């Protein structure tokens, strides 16, 4: 083979490789905290992502953060993830990462009955430092089907309100 043939084969091979890599790329969709929702939700701190909802819950007395994913009818979905990372940024610029782990959880369903649901769309983690911060931005990355959603929540609540929003 001469040099021209080798060069052409290399260029063709690289083009084919790059073309295949482009097709396999997962779409990344960023949903900032300041984008308003177009419909009301059952829970505060809820964001619409495609055909799903992502909810953020903070239980200050327990120092616990939870994120769960539901479809548009607000029924739980299953995700094959063992954990998701939450990046928390406080107003002073401090950044912390919290790994939220999948868990089965007891929740109230739409008929207000308690049930045990072993699903993987509910992620939570306890961290003592969450008890004392009441204003921050949370960013989570959640892959759903062929997209990765990067969703931000602008969390702000006064310490006085926490007493009235305890989850028991």
C-alpha cells in the first residue's frame, strides 16, 4: 500500500469512529432553579423534567435530604440507580456534595394509606450540617432513559417555618 491509501484509510476510520461516538452521545438537559414551572405540583420544590417530576425534600430536624422521581401523574417510577449526587451551594459560596442513596420508603399514596414501596426512584441521605442551613441551591444529575437532567432547586426557608413543616 502506498502512503496515500494509508492516509485515506486512517481518515476514513477516524471519521467513522467520530460519527459513531456522536450517535451514542447522551443528551444533557439543564434546568436552572430560576425557570418557572408551567403547572402546579402536589409538593413544593418540584421540577418538571421531560415526562417526569423531580421532588426535593429537606427535613431540617433530622438533617435529611431526599429526592424522588415520579411520572407526570405523580406516580413513582423505577430508576436503576443506586445513588445520585447532590451539589449544595450556600450563599457564601461554600460547596458540598452529598451522595443520596436509593431506598425503599414508606409513603402516603393518593388514598392517604401508608404503604411500603421498594422503589429506586427515592434517594435520601442524613447529614447533621443540613439541620443548620436554611438557604442554598441544590443541583442533582439524574439520568432518565436517554437523557441526563441537571436540575437545580433554589431552597429557602426560615428557621421559624421549619417547626411547622416537620415530617412525622
